[in-house]
């Protein structure tokens, strides 16, 4: 990881809550920002934030998300996500995020990411695939 990422750093982004980000199980008239979409948006935004400080040989993976979805956001409204670095401990980076629409705070989250070396991650995944192939051959 490059130097420069420090506790307290903050980034913001705005996202329009399009139909894909809404729940539909209550009918068209009641479409609102879905919790799974909020989780995804927070995680991707934190990944991109951390990515500013990674080398081309690195990336990051999400390890934990804790989210409180506090209120509804209507389809076609924007939400603003504010992410703040709360800890940098070796390869582990923790974030707090606040999600607000034009009227209210609609979400709060804590998110943990781990910086990974891409070559080591590839070797790890290949080893797991080999173990799975052995298991499948045995059955």
C-alpha cells in the first residue's frame, strides 16, 4: 500500500437511486432504495476510496459490513455516501459510512476491507480450486 491513507480521511459521492437499486416486492408504487443495494454502494465506494492508495499489484476485499438502514429513499432521488477511515492496521482498513438523501440520514455503516497482493491471492484461489477438483474426483 502506498503512503498517505490516514485515520480521519473522508470522501463523498452521490448516487441516483435508479430502479435497479430499489426493492420491488411491495409493488411499483412502493419502490425504495433496497438494503442490499445500499450495502453494495457503500462497499464499492470504500473499495474505490482505498484503491487510491494501492499499487497496481494490490487490490482489496471486503471482510465485514454492518449496516443500519434507517429510512426510505424514493426511486430517482440521490443519496450521498460519506466514508471516513477509522483505522489502518497493517492490511486491514476500517471505514464508517453515512448515507443520506436530500431530506434524511437513511443509513449508517461500518465496513472492513483487507488489502491483498494479487499474485498471492491468485495462488490461494488456484490451490482452493485444486482441492475442490480432488474432492469432486473422489466422489
